[in-house]
C-alpha cells in the first residue's frame, strides 16, 4: 500500500490545487493597488483596491468606501453610494467603466476612461 502522497492520483490533485491557488492569487494581484481614474466630468480621482477586498477613493466624501472582487477577469468595485466601477485589461492598457445606481454592469456604462495604475498592492496613502 502506498503512503498518501506517493499515489500518482493524489500527487496530481495536490499539484492541481497549487496551480489553481497560484492563478487566483495572480488574478487578484493584477488589480490590487492604487489607480487613477476619471469621473463623468473628466476630473481625475484615485482609488485603492486592498488585498482584503476593501476599496477606498478620493472622489468625494460619499464615494470613499466600497468593496471589490475579481469577476470574469475584471476588478468590480461596489461603492457605498450604489455606483459600480469596473476595471479591465484591454491589450496593454486598462479601461474603467462606471455604472450609476440602478444600472446593471450589462447595461450601457454611464462613462468610461483609461485606468492608470499608480502603485501596486499595499495600502499607501489611505491611512489604513
């Protein structure tokens, strides 16, 4: 009888588990960090996407906090104001789309702009 990790089937399952975990970590890592975006008026503002799934922004007092998750290859941020922001990689750049409260991500976006990463990961500049 083989010890548990000597079984080829068990070794393959363990290896597959490590590969899946690494891919999930890399996907989230694509979006964690500080971003520069533009609002519907073309004004620049910044957001931070934290590893714990929280989001903070400098846009205005009402839109400072939310949560985010990687969904279908994009970072989807749900703000406490009801707005939803989506950041997705498009070739060599990132694009932001925003949806006003009451619209669904499948609807036409309220606005869109380029999304520029300012810093990777961490919580710099947010007081966290």
